[in-house]
């Protein structure tokens, strides 16, 4: 039994070492391109291939949400002068856990292009796939999210750490001699 455990440990350690090695691309004498973790003698045009371990955006989302996002991406169109309703729209999307992009309409050209695309110049406007929902109508938005396949709620996530409090500069206390002089008088 001990031998089996030892053998499995060695195999596991060897697999980690194999993954840690680099991957190389090289051209042999006949001009063929090869890939491997070891470079043979006489190889030319050797390149080391680097692979990032960075996660793709949205990878931490549940499968159901990723699938809905892929088929029916959500875009919130807002303007700078839209505060209360646009904030409420953002809150609704965040509470439901809907991944979305936000387009700020600032110039006349952006507004005209948006009007040609959506048929309206009202904000907030929500695009779910190719469907545009004008104005903040929470019940309609929720129904459209259901139809698009977004889950009603995301699973529990560990909340983000609160922001560190800002450092405050306190006035420097007067020197002890000045305090002693003022008390003596």
C-alpha cells in the first residue's frame, strides 16, 4: 500500500514538472515546423511560446449566465444628464447579477446613431440582444431577462472588501513647553 501511495506521489510530482516546462516552436532541417517541450540539436528559428494564465472576462460567472450573455448581450444606454433613472437602472442590473456594458451618449452624433439603431432617443434604454427596451420599466426588464435565459439571482459570492478609509491629516499638537507656559499664566 505504501508503495502505491509513493508511486502515485511521484507520478503527480512528475506531471507538475512537465507542466512547468516551456513549449517551443522550431523548424527542422527539412523546413518542417515542430512544437514540443524539448528542442532537438540542429533546430533553427526556435521560439518559446508563452501562455498566460489570466482568466477570460466572465469566466467566474455561472454557465447559465455566460450562455445568456453570449446569446443576448445586455447594453445600457445612458446620458450624462440622466442621474436618478439611470442609477436605478444600473442598480436593477447589478441586483439581478446581469453582466452588462454601458454606453454613455455624449455627442449629438452618438445620439443620432443611437436613435437610428433603437428608434428612440430616450434614456435609459436597455438592449438585450437585438431588443431595445425604452425607459426604466422594471417588470418588463425582468421578463426579458427571464426570456433571454438569465438566472433570477446569482449564487452567493464573497462580498468585496470595503475600501480602506482615507487618511486624515490631524493638526500637530502644540509643543509641551507652550502648553506649560499657557497653564502657568
